[in-house]
C-alpha cells in the first residue's frame, strides 16, 4: 500500500511509517500516517534520555514516569505507544518526526521550570499523590512494618519513625525524614 505525499503526490511504502514515524518528501512536505493517540485519566509519562531528573521528581509527586538513559527516539516512542504514555522531551523535532504518541516539548532547562511547565500543561495538582512511588524504579510503594524493614534502616530511624514504605521491586525503604519538608517546599514552589 502506498502513502501519498500531500504536497506532490509521490507514493511511499507504508512500512516507512511504523509507530507514527514521519519523513520529509523530496518536495519538502512532511509525510506520515495516523492521528495522535488521545490519552485520558491521570497522566503517565515517558521522559526522554535528557530528562531523568524530571522523571524522578514526577515520581516523587506520585506520577508514573518512565526513563532510560541512552534511549533512542524509536524505542521511546514504541514504549510510550505500547503503554499509553505522553513523551516528555526537549527535542523540538520529536513531535514532527513521530505523530502517533502525544509529545510535550519542554522549554525550561532547569528542574523547577520543567516541573512548572508540566504542572500547568497536565494539571498535575489534581492528580498528585506525593511520595507514593519509588523514585528509583517507579513502582507504587507499599506500607511496611518496622519489623519488615528493621535490617534495612538505621536504628535511629526505627526509634524516631512509625510509618515506613517499601518498594516491592527494588526493596528500597522510605520514611518521612527531614528531607520530605525540603522536597515539599520545592514542589509547592
């Protein structure tokens, strides 16, 4: 099946457009297939390789945000499409080159600005569940008793805290230490 260029009518093989890829025709017009997928519910994100810090902070806010170092655009788009995620990127070409998945291009270079941009665009405040996900591996945290985690935390923490959470994947343990107040201040700003 051929895909015609809307500019000059030249026909391209449909296999060139897998996963929403687009190409530039010799006439200068971008050619592609399909409409962007529309996502509903709490936002889920796939951050590109340059946005690892933002992904971790979105997890701190309770959002499902995946990230991999050195991920090629095609793999990122396939992952986002398969898991119905919005791609977060600073690469302005990505939304032109891939049309099926929703792509949000961030302009801010600093974390605070990036969080503000994503917060405004996706109304994060309405869906936030701070400190409910592992900021390392993105899994939802589970409550844990002191007996379950006592070998994994310092004695002073066991003596001064009553509530603990653990990640079922990486076994990391969390508690509301002094860092939580500093993190909340940054998130509120």
